[in-house]
């Protein structure tokens, strides 16, 4: 897969992570959620994926933590997709 295709997948999965964090709607995740939203917007402007990798990793950690508490509210597929795309860095 080309770098561009990988980065587009990263952007898509980060958007899904943002949507899930937004749906969870807990104050403890607001910081990572806001950073993720900023990085998604920044990537769409400059196509530099560095922030998506950095904050995507934080979002992955947050989602894994939440999944331990409420396993049915975070899909295994979302976690796996994030892990897979972040491992391409």
C-alpha cells in the first residue's frame, strides 16, 4: 500500500476513534478527543500524518482502557484497525 493510502486509512480510523470518544462523552477523554479533532483537520490541510500517529496512539490507549471497563461499547474491530494502521509508522 502506498504512503498516501496508508495515511488516508489512518485518517479514516482516527475519525472513527474520535466519533467513538465523542459518543462515550467522558471528561477524562476530552483532551485526547480535542487533540484528535485538531490533528484530523490539520492532516486534511497539510497531509502530514505525524499528529495522527501521535494522538491516534493516545486515542488507542484511551479506547483500550474504556473497553476494559465496558467491553461491549468499543468494538474489537476499531481497536484492531487502529493498531494495524498505527503499526505502519
